[in-house]
C-alpha cells in the first residue's frame, strides 16, 4: 500500500514504518494518524511480519500535532473535536495493541503527541542527545 505520510520498508521479517513529513518535523495531522492506524491494522495480521520499527525521517522523530492543523481545529464544533480526539485515540490503541513487538527508534526530537507514539511502543531506543518535551507544561 502506498501512503502519503509514511514510508514502509521490509527487510526479511522486520517492517520499518517511517513517519515521512520531515518538512514539519513529522508532525501529526489527520492524514498521518489515519495512515498509521491503517498501516498497523494490516501489520497486526500479516504473518510475514515478526516485528515493527517505528521511526521518523529527518531531524525529528515527531513534533506532536501539526500546528497548521491545530489552527483549523479552533473553528471545529464539539462533534468535530470529539471525532479528532477519537482519531488520535484509535491510532494510539491500534499501535499499542499490535501483537508484534513495536520498537520505537527515536532519531531526533519527540514532542507532545510524539511522546505518546513512544509510549505505545513496546520498547524505545534513542541517543543521549535526543530531546523530549511537553510544550503544554
């Protein structure tokens, strides 16, 4: 399957899922969340896959929510906000419930919702200089 915001590669029985929005530090938007959910639904039932690596393209693993997407959300109705919250929850739950080990390979900064992606991995691997932050704090 071809994705707009993900690059999927497979070597032997290991599949690597790479967030591919480096121009915005792999920030999450509706497309990325839908594609991650779809991708992990398929990986969960693919018997040829024994493990999944989740990483990001470019300088950052994931900068959290895409700010331009968040600006649009200011005008959303309560129902639209609930729908977006459900989308995020479904993405996290799908990754977390994947029966294959999910390894978070943190290639750079992880902020906000990007840390949420790491939290639903089974294990994470990073470098000492990697930055983690919740900007809401």
